[in-house]
């Protein structure tokens, strides 16, 4: 799997709030102009810090030099719809009845560029392909996998990737839905990720809202 220890220059997130029109939802528009990456989330969602989340995703000690370098090179943001917002809701094995979103832009290493494939992108967060699921079957409590959507994306020249939506029971008998969009530029030097998680019942109830967020994820690539 693609290791998550590399990333992109941290940049200030500019968020603008406005009304989309009469009767329409109010959104926060999130952008990193330097990385030409944009998406929107409902205005009532709460931004949460990503340092501990990035540490967990990379397996790095937060005091290590590698973690310090990552913080300088990555851009990542997270938004939680919970009334008690926490970045840990993305990683917990517990039940998340409100959606949480995580986005990242990251540089890849030369070694990673040689191995990035659509399947690597599919399996970026949790195992999705049959081969990946088989490889962890004996060492994980993940059960109840269901693939709901698997779409190859070519949003513009210079970018390609996938959007996968899938269900997992994380060990407590409750299905969760993960909606992941992962893109790379053509030389594989940059990875763009948007991940949304909540319980399957939550996802079904808010499917229109969550699809709007996922499809708002826009990247412009110079490569």
C-alpha cells in the first residue's frame, strides 16, 4: 500500500461562507489556492485539527523529525458534523453517527510514484480490492464489506483516480460507509484525497448532502 508519510506544503485554508440561493444549504467553501484544490462542506460542520490524525495515519511519533517535516510539507484539513467534534472520529472503531471529512494534498516519494495504481488508490484507507481484503483477513476485525460504488475518474488532463464508496463493520455490529475520492497527477508526484465517513444509516439519510460534498472536490493540476 501507498505509505502516508509524505505530503505537501502546508498552506492556510481560506474558508468563505455564503448562501447558495433561496432554500439552498449554506456551505463553507474550503480552498488551497496554491495547490488548486477546492471543496465545500455545510457551514455548521466544525473544522478540527489534523496533527494527531496525520500522526495516526502515518504511524509517526508526533515528536519525531519525520513528523515535523510532514507538517511542513503536507496540507490537510478535517471537518466534523458532530456536536462534539473530534478528528479521532475518522479513525475510531466506535460508532460515528455524524459525518466526518478529511482532505489531504501530499507529495509522493520517487519509490511511491513507481507503484501507484488505481488499486493502490482504492485501498488507500481501508482494503477495498479482493486481493487487499484477503491479505488482511486473518489480522483484522473488519467484516461485512460491501462495495457500493467504484468509479474511475479523469476530471481533466493531468489527473486520474477513483471514487469508491463501501461499507464495513468495524467490529461492533454497526455498518459504516466510507466515501473516498483519491486522485494523482500524471507523473504521480502529488496525491489528492477526500474521505467521508459515517454510519451506513447516517450515510443513507444524508446521501444527497454527502454526494454534493464529494462531487464538489475539485483539483487543477499543472502536470
